[in-house]
C-alpha cells in the first residue's frame, strides 16, 4: 500500500515537474500545395494524371519570452489519411503504371511514383516538411462509390530522439477523379478520343496513352515534342475553346473538377463571386497566352499583380504562390490555405486548422497563436498587433466609431468603437491612413462579437501630422481625423 502511494506521489511530482519545465508549445501548420489534385480513375486508355498528392507542413516552437521559431532539425512529422488506407482496387493505376511510365520494375501495391504510400513520414526540406506523390484516391474505405474530394490528412509532430508527440493537425488532401471527357457527355468513349490520333505516326490507338508523353506538361515534368504536338495545355484549351458560354465556370468544370467537386471554393469565389475566368481568362486566353510565351503551370496569376492586391501582398519575386514565403519564413499557404481554397472556404474541412488555432475561421491572423507575447513591431503585410480590449459586453444600439482620445496625441491614442453584429460575429477592420491616402497601419482585423471595444494606436515611429482612422464592417464605414503632434 505504502509503496503504491509513494509511487503515485512520485509520479504526480514528476508529471508536475514535466509541465513546469515544458512551457514550450508547438504549432503545426499543414496544407496541400494545390487546392485540387485531379487524377484519372482508369488507366487503360487516356491518361492525363496519376494519383499524386503533395502535403507541406511547418512546425513552430513558441517559448515564453522568445520570438516564435520555425523548427525542423530533430523533429519528424508523420502523415496518414484517416478512413483511407489503401488505393489498389479503388483505381486500376497499379495495373498500368509500369507500362505508362516506363518503370524498370512494377510499382509496389499502394505505393506511388515517388515511393510514398498513404501513411509515412514527411521529408525534412529545410524550414519545412513535405511529401510528394502520395497516391490517394477520392474513395474512403467505407464508400467505394461516391467521391469524397475533401478528405482530411492527419499530421503528428514528434521529437525524433524521444518519439514524444508534440502536437498534431488536420487539413484537406483534395483529390478528384472528375476529369470529364466522357462523364461530361462530350465524348462517347475514351477510345473515340484515341481514334482521333490515328494519323499520328507511332501512336498506340489501343492505349494506354499518356497524353503528356508527346504534349509536354510541367505537371508531369515532360517536355514532349515541342514542334508538332506542342504543349498539352495549349492543345487541350485551344481544341475546346468553342465550348460556351466562354465566361462561365461551368465551361471549366467540363474538365477541371467539376460539377460535383466544384474545386473553386475560396473566399474570392464565395464572397466576391469570382470565377476561373476573372483570374485566368477564357479557354482562348489560356491557350493563346502559351503561344505568346506563357509557360503552362509555371506562369500563373499572382495575388501581387497591380490589378489585384498589389505589392504589399505579393508573392516572392518570380515565384508561384504555393512556393512563396512571407512573414517569419512561413509559406503564404500556412496562413491563407491552398490556391483555390484560400480561407475562409466553402468547405468546412478547409477551415478546420485555423478554427482550432484561433477560435474563428479565416486567415491565420491572431498574432498570439505563434507569439508568446504581444509583438511590438509589424507582422504580416505590416499589420500591427491590435491589442484591442473589449470594455463592455452589452449589445450596443448601433455601430459607432468615437473620436480618439487624447487628440492631438503623442505618441499613442485610444479609439473606442461599438459593434452590433448581425449574426454572432462580424469581420471588422480598422486602418490608419496618412494625408496622402496611403495605408500606414492596421489596428483591427478580426471577427468581433457585439460589444464596445477600445483599440490603441502607438505612433512612436510615425512623424507629426494628420492621420485618418477608418473602420469598416459589413456595410458600415466611418472615419476619424487624428492629429499626431510630437
Ligand atoms: C505519340 C504522340 C502523341 C500522343 C501520345 C498524343 N498526341 Fe495529341 N497530338 C500529337 C501530334 C503530333 C499532334 C499534332 C498533329 C495533328 O494536328 O494531327 C497532336 C494534336 C493533338 C490535338 C489537337 C488536334 C486538333 O485537331 O487540333 C489535341 C487536342 C491532342 N493532340 C490531344 C491529345 C490527348 C488528349 C492525348 C492523350 C490521350 C494526346 N493528344 C496524345 C501527338 C500525340
Ligand atoms: C477540355 C477540357 C478542359 C477545359 C474545358 C478546361 N481545361 Fe484547363 N486543363 C485541362 C487539362 C487536361 C489540363 C492539364 C494540362 C497539362 O497537364 O499541362 C489543364 C490545365 C489548366 C491549367 C494549368 C496549365 C496552364 O496552362 O497554366 C490552367 C491554368 C487551366 N487549365 C485553366 C482553365 C480554365 C480557366 C478553364 C475554363 C476557362 C479551363 N482550364 C478549361 C483541360 C481543360
Ligand atoms: C482568384 C484568382 C483565381 C481564380 C478565381 C482561379 N484561379 Fe486558378 N490559379 C490562380 C493562381 C494564383 C494560381 C497559381 C497558384 C500558385 O502559384 O501556386 C492558379 C493556378 C491554377 C492551376 C495550376 C495548378 C495550380 O493549382 O497551381 C490550374 C489548373 C488552375 N489554376 C485552374 C483554375 C480553374 C479551373 C479555376 C476555376 C474553377 C480557377 N483556376 C480559378 C488563381 C485563380
Ligand atoms: C503569418 C501569417 C501570414 C502569412 C505567412 C502571409 N499572410 Fe497574407 N495576410 C495575413 C493576414 C493576417 C491578412 C489580413 C487580412 C485577412 O484577415 O485575411 C493577410 C492578407 C493578405 C491578402 C489580402 C489583402 C487584402 O487586400 O485584403 C493577400 C492577397 C495576402 N495576404 C497575400 C499573401 C501572400 C502572397 C503571402 C506570401 C508571400 C502571404 N499573404 C503570407 C497573414 C499572412
Ligand atoms: C503563424 C505564426 C505567426 C503569426 C500568426 C504571427 N507571427 Fe510574427 N513571427 C512568426 C515567426 C516564425 C517569426 C520569426 C521569428 C524570428 O525571426 O526568429 C515572427 C517574427 C515577428 C516579428 C519580428 C520580426 C523581426 O525579425 O524583427 C514581429 C515584430 C512579428 N512577428 C509581429 C507579428 C504580428 C504583429 C503578428 C499579428 C498581426 C504576427 N507576428 C503573427 C510567426 C508568426
């Protein structure tokens, strides 16, 4: 008896000392590189894309009194796809893979082209981890009939030496078999597509035929025959540019997944009704731009172009969004999500990670998710820690911005405002502009519930003059004139 009690006390003490020593927290951010990965389901005839998915992750250590640290050496990240443990039989890829890709040996069952399976470890790639070529299908083990294009992957971060679990996360591994040549009702069969190439010398009309073997595609790393066959993206969009209406998303969904999947689900589509053509142009533009030198897959639209968000929100020079990093060496996607799935997304699984970390959906914007103390300098895109405080929880009569006080001020001033949220919470922004109309600070950028709040602007690093504080929420906008006198 005694010894058991003693052991219990000892283990309590031990547990206590462990918690005392480990005030470090870990934040794991995982995402898919593209907002969607299409793949063929059947490979005996027309082959556009194999099952091939990519997961990225970054691990952040949050220690008391220190800046957040992006860590990788000495840590490992394991991945799995809950409810989806095998792929053989959900697609006939493994029957044809060796022949299609000219592999020296047959591909092991359930292993993809790069040697990855449906579970495993991400590779350490510097300040991030990634796994390329996960051969996932859209079919969960318990439903081999309906596609589930927005399944979750599960990541677990561990200390490599001790194998201690540090933290975990879940995010979407998007995959769809909705490549619609026949499904869309356009072609009678895949064979009929192959028959169209009868006159091309050396063409195997029986299949399987990898289109990218002659028509170069950066998606598969093929150059193909650049003179006769030309790029796949050029051929496919040029050949089908007659599809109408040219400006409808339904046109792109004939081949890109698709009427069921609706791969475009991001904030720009949901809140601003943007469609494929707003960013990529019509089929004709996609094709013609290649003739004029655009490299398919490598030259794509960018957030930072002048007609979109401008240089303060730009990718790294010459880099794609999915390969660019911003604040603190973090990938754009780590806070914003994948292309075409930029959060807040229509699909709740896309929103899960940020919801768990900061308690509301949308961009990862809460500085204190990663920072152990309120940062005093500017964060992503120059956004300042707002440090706003809720000074009254009563629901105010209406939305209102009060005059800042003191005013004139030096160096800091307080700005009080009332929020009356229509549906629980409302997105509120409060920004400061100089007399030329340039944005100089963001004081508030978050979802707030009804109540009275107070924001503080510390203008220590600004020069004397007149500034305007503009608050926006829903349809409301109000402005304050503030005078900094040093
Ligand atoms: C053996 C090489 C080869 C393969 C494999 C191949 N193509 Fe082609 N393809 C060509 C050549 C060469 C041309 C251009 C000659 C022509 O216009 O007939 C062409 C032309 C095309 C065109 C334009 C035809 C037109 O009428 O304008 C399309 C569309 C096309 N290919 C799609 C595909 C698709 C889809 C696949 C996969 C099922 C594929 N190709 C596989 C060699 C190939
Ligand atoms: C007839 C089928 C089809 C339709 C319709 C279609 N696409 Fe595609 N698209 C493809 C295929 C196949 C690829 C893959 C090409 C490759 O592997 O290089 C592709 C690739 C792309 C790419 C990446 C390659 C590049 O050129 O940068 C973009 C962007 C794209 N499509 C945009 C669109 C948009 C926008 C629409 C609607 C206006 C559209 N597509 C409609 C079949 C289609
Ligand atoms: C708000 C702008 C926007 C809209 C709307 C949009 N795209 Fe894109 N698209 C992009 C950007 C930006 C990239 C480049 C992503 C990157 O750099 O990682 C891209 C890349 C692509 C690619 C190449 C693969 C990839 O993900 O990088 C394809 C294919 C594509 N888009 C198809 C489509 C289709 C089809 C639609 C409509 C269903 C669509 N896009 C709607 C901005 C957009
Ligand atoms: C540490 C997190 C973080 C990283 C990393 C990050 N951003 Fe942001 N981004 C934000 C926050 C917070 C906002 C504020 C608006 C919001 O809540 O969406 C924002 C806003 C934006 C906007 C919308 C601006 C507008 O006009 O509303 C764009 C575009 C953008 N970021 C692009 C990028 C690009 C490109 C990268 C990579 C080079 C990147 N971001 C990296 C956090 C981040
Ligand atoms: C997703 C995690 C994350 C979020 C959210 C985040 N940061 Fe950071 N921040 C980092 C990392 C990582 C660093 C890099 C620390 C280093 O340089 O070692 C950093 C560095 C900084 C620095 C120091 C920059 C320097 O090197 O001088 C400041 C200031 C800062 N962040 C402010 C903010 C503010 C303000 C916000 C909220 C608006 C914010 N951060 C949100 C992860 C984050």
